[in-house]
C-alpha cells in the first residue's frame, strides 16, 4: 500500500526564507502561495 503526505502547513518566522529552504534544499514543490 502506497503512503504519502498530501498536505502540510508550517508556521515559520521568515516566510520567504522558509520557502527558499524547502523548495531549493529539500526539493519540495510549492503548490500555492497565498
């Protein structure tokens, strides 16, 4: 059975820095930026 994470939400101090870290270093996909 395939398991995956569908949605997560994080509270961070510096939004732009966090986006850069997760997308550039961990290769996560930013689906929506509201």
